[in-house]
C-alpha cells in the first residue's frame, strides 16, 4: 500500500506538468494565430505596404510564437533553453538534412517576398500551373484556378520554375484572328473590325488598333486584330469583340468560311 502511494505521489508532478504543457500548447497555438492575424490586418491596412508582405510576415510571426511556445513547454519538463540550443547545435546537421526540402521552401519564400515576381490577387502561371495568387506564406504559395480549385505550390518549386505573370502590367494586348472568304473584300472586313474597335471605350487609342491580313489559308483569308486594353478588361473585351465582329460580318454579308472535304469516287 505504501509503495502504491509513493508511486502515485511520484506520478503526480509528471501529470501536473503534462497538463500544464497541454494548456500552454493550446493557449500558445491560439495566441500564435491571433497575433499572426493581427500582424496581417495591421500591415494590410497600410496602403504603402504590399499585402503579399503582410501575409508573409504574419506567417513568420506565427511560427516564431509557436517556437517560443515549444521552448516554454520543454521548460515545464525541466529542459532549459540553453540545453535546447546545445542539442539543436549538435543535431543541426541531421536536422538540416532531414528538413532540406522545407528549408529550401523557406529560403525560396524569402526570395519571392524580396523580389516579388507575383503579388496577391494576380493571375500567374507557375511551371505550367495557372491561377490567381490567394496566399504566400513561409513555405507555400496558394493559387485558385478560374473554376475555384485550390492549388498549393511549394515555394521551392515556384522559385525554381518559369513564372508567367499575366497581371504584372496595367495593360494587355488582345489578339483576335478572323477568317473571311476569298471572294470577300479584305479591306471591307478590316474596316468593319476597326469600326467596332473604335466604338468600344475599353480599346485604347494609343497604341491604336491594328488590323492586317496575316495569312492565306486553305479555305480563308485570315485577318489579325491587335487591340490594347486595361488588363482587367482583357477577357471581356476578347469575348465580346469576337461576338460583335461575327454579327457585323453577318450584317455586311461577309462570310466566315469553314473547311470543306471533297470525296472523289472512281468507277472501276
């Protein structure tokens, strides 16, 4: 009986420390999220600071707070901070080898924030994966595709890939190709396209709209129109201009041909 009471008494401090550690972990995790969110909101509320930097710093602050919480938890069990540093120093090589991919993502995340090849809200293509940048944190970049699919790209892969930023500049050029019948007037068709472009306020006057005959195909004369617009108007202008030209061609009697196949039968 005495031995049982002694064992129970010896286990009591360990149990209390475990409860304390659990409480510190829970409170620390909540606090890290709250502090990170506060940093993000404060930075994003400042117009002079890029929101991309706010998200990155918020992520960094959160992980720093969690590291402090981990040290505090280990301290509850009697492991001093100096001992932790000594242990980490001795095991730095093994940790570096085990986490080389994660450390690479971290380093790439810093480079992405410093050089900023893309920002939050921009539409980009990263190594063949396209989407709008929703978040950039210490280790990953989050993209959202036009059909609302989430894609997570490790920062290491992002920094090491070809990045195409469709939203980097305020203006973009819309290229449209229209095919007309060989029997129709190319000049008349080009005049129709230019008239529609001039009537659309989204089409910039400088550089002025450009329309030329660019190809003589098997069944059509191809006309290429190059129009400049604000980057935000790119897709709407592309779709609506295509529809407007089609309807104008129909009204003017200008034909849009399509390939024909001819079957030849030989009689034996």
